[in-house]
C-alpha cells in the first residue's frame, strides 16, 4: 500500500474529525500527489471539498497546530 493510500485510510478512521474536515484533509492529500506539499487556495479547496470556507480554515488550523 502506498503512503498516500495509507494516509487516506487513516483519515477515514480518525474519529475526532468531522466528516467535512476529513474530506478537506483527504483533498489536501490528493492535491499533494507524491509530494509533501499541496499548494491551493482556501476558495479552491472549499469548492473541491464542497464545504464552506470556515471549515477549510478550521481544518488548516488543525493541521498547523497538530500537524
């Protein structure tokens, strides 16, 4: 199993995240491809994930604080 697939599966099983935040995290992983960096805007990530911008901001904040 590739690292990306393993990470996506782990996100699905992380119960402390809401389903919307899980989706945002998963889309960040997918956008990064095989790199460790995903470059996108809050607006684009919101549109891709079909969630509001506040949810994306909160999710990014979680990643920054608990990364």
